[in-house]
């Protein structure tokens, strides 16, 4: 959300919300073509980059601080049903 708001402000688009809207709801008034080709495209690219960075950082911190085995949980077979 903060990334989106920062990009809007960078390009002179004023983010706002109406009363009683959730904090996660952000409204903007901007020409659709400009918004889609500039703001939203850049947001999508940066959001992906941030997500990858956070995943890598989380993996490294867990590996270095908690346990070097960062594999996913094993898939166990179904337990026997009680009859």
C-alpha cells in the first residue's frame, strides 16, 4: 500500500479514501491511459521486485538465525480412518 501511495504522489496523482472506507482502500483520480501505462505498470514491476527481495531475505534470515533446513514441510500420507 505504501509503495502504491508513494508512486501516485511521485507522478502527481493524489491518493485518497472516502469516509468509512478501509485503510487498505486507496482511490485515485487520473487519466486511465496514463495510470495504466505509467503508475500501475511501475507499481506491478516494483511490487514483484519487493516480493522477491522479501522472500530471499526471509529465507536467509531463517537459515542463518533459526535452522539451516529451510525445505518445505513433508507431505504425509493420509492417516487411517477410525471405524
